């Protein structure tokens, strides 16, 4: 009877292959959205454009894209629904995230600096 065994170096989809991949997955799925909402609230409640909160918002959005990229490059990337992710999923994520984040940033600054001021 022959049994097939998987090669030791093969990464299965969904299997986290290291700390960086785990952190990347957590960043784009959980930590990034929570931090971006929290920072958006801080932007709304403080006056001034281009403050430290604006910079923090940009860093978090960049870390979300970077986390998604790290996971994609690992070979074990998954979508939020648990399906194997492709390069097209990454591109779509970036195409949706950046305009939404930019719009949220502008809206938070307008709301905080002009509407509620």
C-alpha cells in the first residue's frame, strides 16, 4: 500500500507559516480596522489638519496594506471568508481600502475642523 505524504516545505492555504504572517493577517483583518476607527475618532475630536493623529492614521493604513502583502507573499493567504487568496484579491483590497481610508480621513478632518469646531 502506498501512502502519499506532503513535502515538509509545502505551505498549505490558511496555515500560518510564521510570526510575520500571523501579525500581517491580524493587522489587515482586526487590528488595523480597530485602530483606524479609534484614530478617526481622535481626528474628529481635535482641531487642525495634518496633526500627529493624521500621521498615525496614514501609518495604520500603510500597515494594513503591508500586512495583507506579507500574508499574500507567504503562500498561505486567505480571504476574510477563509478561501485561498490570489493576487487579484490583494489588488482589490488595495483598490478599495485606499479610497475609503482617504475619504474617511477627509471626512473626519472636515467634521472635526469645520462642522463641529
